[in-house]
């Protein structure tokens, strides 16, 4: 059996008294494209944020490529992993946010170059060559010198994707990547994600409200409700023959 790329083992996440992830067990295989759907507040974004170590968890363990992200075994006890260990594991993961999060005072090229130069120690020439290749891949080579304010939302999100790819992640997390976009810009961003999904080069976890897209690109779709994964399956099964009543209700509202 191959080892999953991502594994949540009884992960508990709470904000004060509010339990957002309730003993979540969840795995994603290497190279798999998985979409997470579900009502607002069901914990979808939290799954990505805890995996990105943007939020601490209160129980359980997350593994990336078999290595524990938050806890390690030491003398038979679970202890928090060192910062260096977390950084190393975390470097396998890249996240694309709803709101792009580009640095406003940097051009598209500088946004892409920033981490390769400052955290990976690449030379400016090396980083620029790679960033230009990636900007070209997302169709924006001619906008390399533009600042975010000079770009449309769809273009900014495509720069954000190129910037994430510049760090050579194995896992890509997309948090509702098109929900902040005007409708006419959704397609160009989905096209880039579609290409990444098809390439087979990445393990992809996508939180989305775009049901048609989730059905089209995913190997598997997971329905979350109330901090739990309530149902999962092949896209055609989950959308075409939902079993859980909450999923049936949800789909009747959004489809
Ligand atoms: P979804 O992505 O499914 O809409 P989220 O993962 O964003 O849901 O949120 C799950 C729950 O956690 C919601 O009830 C939300 O209000 C709550 N929550 C999210 N972030 C915070 C936070 N920083 N502080 C307190 N509550 C939060």
C-alpha cells in the first residue's frame, strides 16, 4: 500500500469552545486531486489552514508524506516538532488564498522571486529565469513588470499561483481560489488549476464552491458538514448519487 501524501489522524481544532474539526480522519494520496465541498462554516478552510500550520491544533496528528507535521515521537511521548522540522515539512506545501495575498509594493516578477531568493537562497538570475517560466505558464509573461494594482483580480490570482509554484511544492492547497473574482475572471484561473491538476505533478486539495469544476477535475470529492467529513466518493457518485441526507440537501441548494 502506498503511503498517503496527507494524513489527518483524529485532528481536533477548536476556537475556544467552538470545535471546528472534530477528530478528523482524512487522507489524500500522492498525485490525487481532491475537492472539499460543504456549507459555510463546516471547517473546509480550517483543514487547509491547519495543514499550512497557520493555526495550531488541539489534538491528533497530521502527516505529510509520512512525516508528522505537528507532533513527533520522543521517548515514547508525543512532543511538538521543532521549528526546523516543521519548516522542512511545510516547504512541501504551497497554498493559494482566496484574496491572492500578493505583496502590493512588488511587481509580479518580484512577488514570484521573493521566496526563492530569500528563503531558498537562489540568485536573482536563477529565480528570475524560473519565475518568468512560471509567469509564462499562467499566461502573464508580458505582465512581469506590473504591480498588483495594475492587474485584474484574475491576473493577480494567476500571479499568486505562479508564486506558489516557484517554491516547488509537492502539495497545492487552493482555498476558494475564485470566490473573490468577478465572474468573467473565474474561467482563466480555473483553466490554470485544471492544467495543474491534469499534469499529475501535484497532490491537490481544493476547497471550492464551483461544483461543476470540482466534479470535472477531482479524483475524489469530500463533503464536510459540522467539522466532519460526512461523505466522500468519486465525483460522479457523490454528485449523481449522494447518500447522506445533509449532502442531498446541500446539493439541492447549490446545483
Ligand atoms: P468553511 O471554510 O467551511 O466556511 P471555516 O473553516 O472557515 O469554514 O470555519 C469553520 C468555523 O470556524 C466557523 O464557524 C468559523 O466561524 C470558525 N472560525 C474560523 N476561523 C476562526 C477564528 N480565527 N476565530 C474563531 N472562529 C473561527
